[in-house]
């Protein structure tokens, strides 16, 4: 039903390297993408206990079954298999032999970089982008995008996001976290995640979170890393430059899925959004996530930042293009206020010739070219970034 924009990149990388590794959140569509892209390859699910036990106890014999290669799903379940895959592709090199998928980015990334350096392409598949939903004819109104998020099953089967995302989070706590680390205080951890959702787009203050949850700062740092490891949240770092002003050094946190963030805030119906005090923060998350998805789907590694100095000048997003930067403001309003870009234009004067352009991503429907900036709807982010590249 959904044509994934990363598919041409996946096929191109498989034609150049012996292994391609696709990572991303659970249920983001990795298995569907890989099986559809390589229909002639055998599919092996390492979540199955029998496959997992065979791969662990006799990896050489396990791989011998797949002389021409295979799609190996959830490879992080048997990370020791990667060393055997390395030996196999070194001995019998062929492009696109093994297609691997995985759902835990840090641990898996460590094993992949150790065992398959120079032998694999690394791609990241995130939940459906706005552009992918639009291409499929789905509802891309702002409140629907925020409420439903991007997990394909919600849109394909027209399911209630609150039910699906509630089950998703419960499964995450009961299963994924148990694999990564022992969480002794589950209730406190869940409170922590809900507090993080309520602070989307804010400067990350771990001591404040620790105080509100009632745990140590060390625990909050550990839990934040867990959320990143399992593709729940990502950090947006500040941009640094020698411009003679003191810049903020702490990152912001955003969610890989706005639907999950909204559910954690207690937003269980689309009708809750128009008057919700955090709708603007969720819209900001949606826009930054769409930029990230667009770049990942092009096979690129996003190098995104925000700008903020000690005097309060702030740009929600800063994109780097070589030696130049583009400043992006994000506003959920459907109309453009007269002072919508006031701060961004002040930063432009501060940074001078480094700034190639200023952009406003807003909740309206039309692209508007103004004298100092261009205003763009969320659904035009992909076409804008493709032109910029």
C-alpha cells in the first residue's frame, strides 16, 4: 500500500555492497520493505526461538543454508552471527547477499561497525513520512498527522491510534526494555517517559527531570539513552560556531513518532488537539521529524541542529549546506503572523553571509515567497530538500 521512498536507495546499495543493514523502530516497516525489495531471497526471522537457537549454536551450518544469501530479520537477537557473515562474504563476495534488519540502534551499530565495516551499507527506516502518506492518498491534515503518527499498520488498517500506540508502549516496556536492561521501577520509568513527552522541543534538563520523577540524575541519563537506543526519542543538538556570543550547549529531545508522543501526553482523540497547549510543540516535532525522514530516505545522515544563544535568539532548526546554513522557524498557525520570522532574521544578521536562506514551516497549505523568507507547508518539505540538495 505504501511506496517507501528509501527503496531505490536500498536497491542501489545492495547492488554495490555484499550486505545492507536496515535499522529503525519496531513496526516501522523494515520487514515489509526488505521482503518486497528482495522477493527472491529466503526470509529468516531471528525472533523465532528455533532460528535463533540454530544461529547461536551452529552459525556456520545456519548460514550454509543460505548459500545465495537471505533477508535476516532482527539481527540484534544474534549479534555474534555478524562475524560469521563477515567471513562468509569475504570468502564468497557477491553484491547484495545478505539484507539485515535490526531494532536496537546503539548495540547493533557497535556490532555492525566492528564486524562488517566496509562490507555493509547502513540505512535507517523510520515510520511513514508525510510525503509517503500523501503519495498513498492518506489524510495528511495536520491534526491527523500528529494524532496518528506514522506507523504503517495504523494507516493501512485504519486502526485507532490510541489503542495501537498504547499496546506498542506496553510491549516496549515489557519486552524491549527487559532485553536492554532491568528496569526495577517500571512505574517511575513510565512517569519519566510521559514527562519527556510533555517537554518535547524544550532544552533537555536532566536534573529537573530527575527531581520530578524522584530518581537520580544518573538514572535519568541511563533512561534517556534507553529511549534513544530503542528508537523512541532522538536528540537535536545545538549548533556551535565562533560568533562571539555564548551559545546554549544542551540538546533538545524529540520523538520518532508524534502519535506516540501525543498518546503519552494523554491525547487519545484527534479532537483533543486543536485546543491542546502542546499542539505547537507536537507540530514542531512533526516538522523536524519530516526533515529527518526525508534525509534518511535519501540515504543521507541528517546533521540537524537548533540555534539558541544566551540572549534568547533561537531558530528551531538549522540546516548546514557546506559552509552555508539555512535557518528554519516552525509555527503551527495556518496564517503567517507579521513577526513570525523576527528572531530568525535577527540571527541572520548575526551570522551574516553564512545564512543562505530563511524558511518558515507552518500549518498552512500554500508556499509563500516573501522578501526575506519562504513559508512552506509540512507536506512540501521533501520537494524543498530535494531542490536544496
